[in-house]
């Protein structure tokens, strides 16, 4: 995937993710992300899109604490992407519940 999202946590640590999908649920948008440098066994990460500043390409994301919400968003993602295996989300978002900033970088 050419579109890489670089998340920067509150400590300034950068992590690269591929954006697998943006899922809308109950009027909010959620990013379904996969670590860009991970192997095949890494779980996806789901973050709520908190704010967007399109002038500078910056987006803020919020980690989720509600396991039921995470599961609902993940099931929508599975249906939309025709994932037929057991669609159960098994890992918590790495940034819950804080706010992280991200910037999309094409071709990284």
C-alpha cells in the first residue's frame, strides 16, 4: 500500500501504519490501521478520528476503551472487506485512551 499514516504519540514516538479502511458508525469515523512494518500476525488497530485539519494534512486520532464499540467497528470492517474468517477483534488499540496525531504520506 502506498498510503502510509505516521502516528505521533504524546511522547513524540512515531509509528507507521497502513490505513486499511475508514469505517463510519453512529455518525463517527474510525480508522482501521495495520502496522506498516509488522508481520502477518499483527492485529489491526482501531482509532476514532478525532479532528481533521486539511490545511496542513494533520489528523488527530483517539484510542478506544469500549470493547463493544471496537468489536462493532471491526465487524463492519470485516463485512465491507469480505473477511470471512472469525471476525473477532482480539487486541486493544495501542494508544487508548489518549489522543495521537497523524499525517498521511504517500509513497513512503
